[in-house]
C-alpha cells in the first residue's frame, strides 16, 4: 500500500521501483538517497518502505515513484530524503531517533523494522512534504427548466384619427415552478492523512542533582571470552623391552633370632609327604591351605581354641645382581583405532586489520600426510571493529577449497566477539597439503581488526591441523 500517493497503472512506465540494502545505517541511507536522486524529474516518489531482509542483520528500503501524468493524488513534488539509525533495543532505538531528528524542516514519516534474527533494530526518518488531496466528486445533473407563464391580455384599440396610446403591458405571468434539484454527485474519495508533524525538540536538561550518598549497584560482569581449542595430546613413547631376570642370590647364613616379628614370607610349594614318624610331642607347623571345597551345612559354633605362638622369621637373603640390559628392541605395537600421527600449528603474533569484502588469508600451515586418511582442522578467533554495526566472516580452506565458515557481528567499536571452527577432512591422500584461515568484512568501507599483540587477552587467531587414522 502506498504511503504518500496513488498512481494509475496506465502503462509499464507508470510505476518505477528500486530496492537498496545494507546492514549499516549511514550506508543504507546513502544508498537510498542516491537512488532517489537518480529518479527522472517526470516521476514523483509515492512510497518508501523499510524492512528486515536476508538471514542476519541486513535491511532493505523499497522506493516507488509514479509517472506524474498518471498520478491520481499525492506524491512528493520535491524529492524527499531519508536518515537511518540503528540500536539493539527499543529503548536505545528511541534515543537514536531523538538524536537524528533535524532542528528544522518537515518530517513526512517515521518507520522501524527488526532484523531477521532479532539482533538489531533499524529506524528511518523521511524528510520532505508530500502533496495530499482527495479527488473532486462528479457534478450532479442540471434541473429541468420551469414552464412558461401565460401571455398578458392585449390593450384596447386607439381612435381612428389618432393613434391611441399603447396599452399597458400585460402583467407578467407567474414564474414557472422551479425544477427539482438534480441528485447530489457522489462524495469524492477522502484524501490520505497528512504526514505527522515533526517531533518537538527535547527540553533542556534539568540541573544536576546532589551527589548520592548511596553506592549504585555494580554493573553486570562482561562476557567471558571464548576458550581456545585444547592442544593435541603428544604421542606416547614406545615401551622399552623388559630386562632379563637376574640370577638367584646365595642363601645367607641364619641370623640370630629376631625379637621383632617380620612379615610372613610367601607360601612355598607343598613338599612330598614323608614317612609317618613316631607320634610327636610338639605340634608341627600348619600345612598350606587346600582348595576350598563346596560349602557344607553350617554346623554349630565350636569353642575357640587357644592361639599358638608365632614362630620366628628367618633373615632375608642377599639380593642377586641385576641382569644385563637386553640389546634387542622389541617389535612396535600396532596403531590403535583413531591414532594421532602428527600435527601442525600457527597463531597470530602481530596486530592485523582488513577492510576487504573479498576473503583474504589470515593464517596458513602446511602438513605432509604420511598415511592418513583423515586431517582434523580447527581454528579459534576473536576480532573487533574500528566502527560498530557490521559483521566479519571467517572460513577454513583445505588445499584452497572452502570447508566451513562463520560470521560474527561486531556491534560496538573495539569490543571483541569470538568464535571457533572445527572440520574433519576425509580420504586425504598422502603428500603435501595446506590448511588456511581466511577473513573479510561484509560491508564496504568498514575495518575489522585482531590486535593479537596489543590486547592478546581479548583478541587472537590460531590454526591447528592433525593427521589421524580415524
């Protein structure tokens, strides 16, 4: 629906339409004003519409102009102009609106729209004066003419000798009845509502209040920067071969009886059963415990007998000498599933900037694949802008072919936004390959920066590649 006028579509040339787009307010306004200035003088602008567009923070302005000879009503006789502004919340949008309202001139319209992902609002003021008027209704039909009145009587004849005086003129007959009033013509269409007048200027700021004696609430903590990727685990070294067992040392002489109970030695092998000797008057040592038989039924608990004394422990024999080290290296074990083979890494050490709208290489690392077949690629980055309200794009490449990308929106100047990319490249042939991280701005005239040297705790870029078997 037209906001400022109506045009009759009498031919393909009756309506002229153009559309501009940008994610940055001043750039969007400049594009729209240039498009308006390019409209031929035989046309008048009848509509300007602001809308969110695309998959992100891009906005469009649609401009429509009607051929002046086909205008039904309205239109700007003098070309209008626009001012655009942006903010992240409705409250901030109102503040930006009040800041850009001009001190003089006419404001014809004020519009706002949200981005497709809800990250940004864009506002637009239309400056100028459209001509608005309703169409004139048709003229009603003319009433019928009244009937003619009767003719007055003829005067008396004069004498024969003299011409008699002319008789008086007969009285005028009555006026015929007035014809009925023609039907009233239909009411003309109501003209479109005139543009809202400009908002009054903001009143002067009141005097500053006295210093508060109460400490204000602490501001919110800033967002934690993105965690960089975990470095790859180093390769585990091969286990050396086990040395040969040393020879058994000679048995030491029996030492004097110890006065301290030593640890119980390991149970020796069961010896052969000797011949039955005469009944001993001394209780012999307890034999080794046999294998546990099946559990029988629980009998009644017997009386616990007295515990016999613990025998003395013999002295420990001397330790044998260590055997000579093996001169043969054991075989290398087979690589496990998903084994790490090698890696390559690089990170940004200096401050870098770009204002290119075409991808440019930021970091690049070579890797010579031995067996593959996979290469794991990851990157981490945090960038900022010199002027806010635009996005910067990043992407990973393998041998010059794009793998995966991401865009981060830089809303405020010098405030970093971070991100990361991870991709596993399959079926990589053995040989030399190159992994790269590229970046670009998506709005001409804007500059992105990574101040890796100046603010290394806030901004960085790193690139990692690893050869793996799975």
